[in-house]
C-alpha cells in the first residue's frame, strides 16, 4: 500500500470526509425547514452544497 501524499497541515492525508460542525448543520436544517416547510427527510437528502445554496437563497428573500 502506498503512503498518502503530504498536505499543508499534516504529514499525510487519510482521505475521507472532513467533519462539518454539527451546530451549523442543525442551524441550516432548521432555517430551511422554518422558511420553506420542507420535511426533515427532504432536507437531509440535499447535498451540502445544495443545502448551503438554499440557505443563501432564503437569506436573500428575507433581507
């Protein structure tokens, strides 16, 4: 097995998903649910980038 390539912040990159702050995740879900009345299942099925985009779009509407 090959050793992972070095990165800027550590000597190797283990790969995988880097954590996303759970508080921020819950805030995004609650924000979308409150404004669009979407189900939890629908919101959880969104990708991270789609969820962030909807948060941005809702923010524009309420500004």
